[in-house]
């Protein structure tokens, strides 16, 4: 008898793993590379689906899941892909500073019904402050004794990059408040949070300059603002013309007991506070505000993508508290994406790293959200067939989350059809290499199976291999890989280790210095541990976390090569499809040849002894929550210590929690729950003493 329940379980578990990988990559593209691959709407829908699946499978809880943390924009996460984006770094980065109060993200909604549900959960007769949601980069401004001393990006929510020199170039932000002659008295410490952004006019000017210089264009003002704020040259930042709106005040002994009154006081002190802030007392008032600004926002000089609703009473905010990654006292309503009608001139095709062939609409240029759109995704064959889209049709185009253009429908005029094009037929062969396309049962996408000879797949695999979380090879961005590939110097990832200084230096835009830096990065990559090498190989669905678990079970590539389906699926997070992908990878002779060449080059193909053996079993069987900001080690380092001594990291407090390792600014909800359940709370000094005494 077929166990359908078990099959559904396996499918859902594999979906959890795949969604986590996709969303982490989307976070990296959005926050770090300023090159978003998912619209806000699509990201939110996938995140919601992941939350639902994780609730059904609590045994798969992972504190590193995208549902448990905010995306990170820390400079240390930057890679040489920035150079391909035209943002060359002149220094190592920015100093990182721990936030005094965690900087979380907001829960998102796209429907009036969900706003009603959120309001029903709030205390009776609560006032709601409605604000415009500006589409920029979050910033935290610290004022000590009236002087601006730090300006932190959101970072990973617990620490951020201090970009104060760049923030000082923004005229709207005061560098001093409460001077003796002003009559203004301010707290010893004051934190203001807001959005750094770029106006539509400045954005268009910047993109015209980049187009003239043959540099890649920014997708939207948010990405341009983010890229600008992370530049190392304040003079260039000043030239670009950033702006800012602030929306929240934090600190001790602050004036006023409501959010709205504090914003008005901040405005009096000279801070840039929007005039659109309004206190609402009912759902009707909230919806009137939303409907008004959905239209009026198009007349604003800056980009907005929604409305933020906040509980006005600060004591009520404190009582409502927080979830793992967002406050319960606030929610963001996202505006529906703007749509325009235009002509579909032609359908072309794009091949991705994994061989997926995506149809692309080449359009009559149309204005959407302040930018000109000429190309948009058509998703897949099923989508085109379902809408019966043909070349020459008038199609509706929208920018999901005002970022990525996509075709969402076809205009029909009665029974008469304007398009004269033939009924659409998806190609049977790869548009790049000519290989016959295949379609896996249950998937919507057609794939090119020619992994070893299809140019976009080859270059995509190399880009993944050299990326920060994989081999972390500086200097090998997408443009450089494309150049070396075109010069017949790179055919696969193993060729990276045969590059010579002469090969690199003679290339246009590179030279001797670039060659030296690149070769140093290649040499350093030989010390990358086995788990990251496994991730770098790019086996389908084997993400960073899964690779670590596989490497722990199979401490060398030789052992993994002969692993059976049963052995692989016995590993936590490895389902049947992932196991099949691993087995198929090692059954390909060309992959085995690449592995041998990597081994001969000195790449780590097995775990070192200290990686394989846990330091002790002191914490065996213990479930530990890590919360707060630490002085001696980072949170990730403490989590690694817990695992090294046999313990298990968990994200939420329950009666099964052994103890909490607590730093500064530990979450108040965690502390409250720990006290109620009698769970011990250890400081980092007590924890380190425990490990040292064993």
C-alpha cells in the first residue's frame, strides 16, 4: 500500500529546504548586491508559504531560516560581484556596531481583510498612526548629548554598518540638536530611525550618467540609494544627492507617551518627518488614508511602496511585543503593483545557471513606476499557453513590488484579435547550445540538460563557485568570468586553478595588479573547508546548510561519491529529490573529472580532523537559545561552540529549553517566557566558564 501521507511529508520537507535556499539567495541579492531577483509580493508569498510549512513540521525548525531573521546588508557580506555592478570599493568596509535595540522588519499584507484581522487583535479603541512607507534603506541615527555620533544600517538586525560619514552628506539630517542658543533640551541618548532614499529626479540623473559611462543601470531608486550609501567616498555620496525621512524615536526618558507626539517633537527639533503622518481611529479612516495615497503618491518626488500602520500608544506597543523578526504593534500594507498596457514585439529566451529556460517578452517601451520597461518575464510555457499570448499582442505589464517587470495578462477586444502572430510554440532545443530541452515531471520549467557545454550554465556555475559563501574568490565577478570565458581561458570551475598571471594581466581592464589579487584569492580558496567546497560544487538543491549536514555525515568527497539513497535520505533535511541530485552528480563522468582536477589543485576534499570530531559532549541533549548582543564572541560563534560541544541551537523558548545564553538587549518576550517556565539564563561569562571547566 502506498503511504500517501509519507509522500506528502517528504514533498513538503523538500519544499521547505528549497524555499529556504531561494529566499536566502533573494535576501542576499536584495540587501547585499542591490540586484533583486524577486518582487516584494513574490518574496512575501514564498515566505508565507514557508511559515505555513514550518508550522506543519516543527521538527524542521531552524533558527537560520528566513522566517526567523531579517535580511542582512552588512558590508562583510559584500563580494566582488559589486565590481560587476559598477561599485568599486576603495576600502575594506565600514565599522560594525551593535544596535542598542534590535532593528526588525515589518510583517506585510496586501489585503484589507488582513488589516482588519490585525486590528481585531489589538486592544479596544486603540489609535493607529498611518505613515507612508518610503522605499529606501533603513537607517538608525544615534545622538549623544545632542550630537550625531553614529549612523547604522539595519545590517542583520543586531548589528549594522556605521555609515556616518556618508549620512553627514545628507542636508536634511541635522548633525547637532539642542545647542545652548536653541532653547531645546534633548535626552543624553536619542535614536531616530528612518529611510535613506533617492528622489526620482536624482535617480534618473544618476542612471543617465551611468548609461553614458556604459555602466550597469540601477533597477530602481531603492537600489541606487543602497548602493550609494555603501560607497567609500563621501564626496561621491554627496554628489548623488541622497535624502531621508525619519519615522521612529527610541531612547530612555523621552518626551511624550505616544508615537505621533514624539514624531511632532522630532519635527520641531529639525528632523525630517513626513507631513503625511496621520492618527486614525477606525478601519474606515485607515482605508481612506490608504486609498488617498495609493493615487496621490504618484505625485510625490520619492518612491513609496505602501502604508505603515503603528499602534500610537507606546505602552501598548511594549505590551504587544515582538515575533522573531517583526513587531506585533505594526504592519505594512503594500500597494498593488502598477500595470500598463503595451505591445509584445517578440519572445526571446534566457538560460539560467541551473539550465532553466525562461521566456522573455521584448516590449514596446512603456513607463512603469518611474522607469522605462522594454523587457519582462513571461514565466514559463504553461503561463503563455494559458493566456494564449502571441507576438504582436497587447499585454499587461506590471512591476511586482515596483522592481521586476513581468507580463501578467493579455488584452482582449471582443472576438477580434489584433495579433497576427502564430500560436506560441516553446522551443524544443536550447537557444544557447542547441541541446534538446527536457521537462521534469511535476515542474513547469523546461531545462537544458547540457550542463557541461551550455555557456550560461557554465558561467553561472563559475559565478556560484567563487561567491562569498562558497569559495570566496575575490576579483572573479560575473564580468571577469564572462571575459575569461570568451577568451577561451575558462571552461569549468577547475580551469580557475590553471589561470596564470599572464593569462589575466593581458586582458582588457585587468592588468598586473588585478592578476596578482585574483591569483591570491584563488590560492586562499584552497583552504576553504570541505563543507563549503561541497556547497560550491553547485549540486541542485544542496544549499549551504544542507551541505554542512552532508559533510558532517560524509567527511570526504570519496565517501560521499559512493553514498546510497538510504544513507543520504537518513540525513536531516535531505529528501529523496536532493539524494537523487547528489547521486546523479557523481554518476556524471565530466563532474568526476572536474573533482579530480580540483583535488590535484589542492582544494579541500575532506574535513580536517578538528572539523570531524566534536570538542566534547558537555552539552549533549541540551537545547539552547542564544539571544542578545555579545561582547566576547558573535552569536554565530556561540552557536558554533554549542554544536561543537554536542548541544542543539533552538530559536524559541519552551519547557524543553535547557537554558538561554543571554547577551545585552535580550528579547523581553524571551526573558518573560523563560521566567514563567523557570528556564535558566546564563551570561556569556558563565557560559564560557562552563565550557572551560567542562
